[in-house]
């Protein structure tokens, strides 16, 4: 009986080791794509989140087996991951960015939970789909951006030497394309005009970001 119990324990530990290694592989695959694109949720982040979700799920099932709901600990994973995801969204001042990184964190946690629940085929399939979405949607997004809305933006700001460069960088960081830029000095203001192109939702984000940009006095869309 004692030898049988030891064998069971060893098998469980071996399975846990395999699960953790699988979490490293699948989380690392998603993280590598994010790392190559310079996104906040990179290789180490996705691996650690997948590992943590896997381990918490395994412990949840083992600790709750026969004495309570085995899903209680695992359910709290989503709460913790939500805080991490919120940090990636709010880290960019003045603009709503990082939504894809937050969603990536959320989905790799789900992959980790799948591994911990021994749903290995589902975890592998989800990883392949996630990588396809992250890496394969670029051409489609680029095509849609070319067909997207256009706008004329007029910004009045302090006539500082780097003001124009900062505004151009802000527009590009938001994800919009600049078709034309024109600047002039009016009274005590530097007036910068942009013809921009991109998804309509990014136009609204850009307005918020420019309003919070230091040195900006006013902004209008020229409509």
C-alpha cells in the first residue's frame, strides 16, 4: 500500500512537471510574438502568467478535492489577471492603448488554466488560434486602415522647439497615419495642422491624447 501511494505521488509530480513545461512552451510561443513587436506583455510576462495560472488551477483541484468547490481558487485567477491587464491599458498617458496586450494576458491565463485542468488539446488549439490572430491579422488591419476615416486636425500649442516632433510622434503612437503636416506661428501660438487617416475609434483616442499633451492650448477637427 505504501509503495502504491508513493507511485501515485511520483506520477502526480511528474504530471505537474509536464504541465509546467507545457505552460512555458505555449506561453512562450505567444510571448515571443509580442516580444518581437515590442509590446508590453512580452516573453517573460506571458510565460509567468501561463505558469501561474497552470499552478493555481492544479492546486485548486487538489486542495478542493473532496472538501469543497475545486474551482474557487482557479476563479480568482481572472481577478488577478484583470489587475495586470488594467496596468497594460493605463500605462500610456493620455491615450487608451494596450488593449491587445491586456487581451493577450487574459487569454494566456485561460491557456494556463486549460493546462492545469488537463485540457491539453484545447490549450494547444487556443495557442495556435491566438498566434494566428496576433501574427496574421496585420495585413488585414493595414488594408482596413487604408480604407479608414480621414480627418483634419488643428492644434494650437506653445511655440516650443520640439512641439511639432512631439505631436507627430503622438499621432503615430496612437496608430494613425499622417498624410500631410503644416505648421505656422499665429500671435503667441504655434499652429499645427494634420491630415490624418485611420480607424475612427483611434481619432477619438488621439483627441484625448492631444488634449493631455503638455503645451497644447486648444484642438479642433476643422469641421
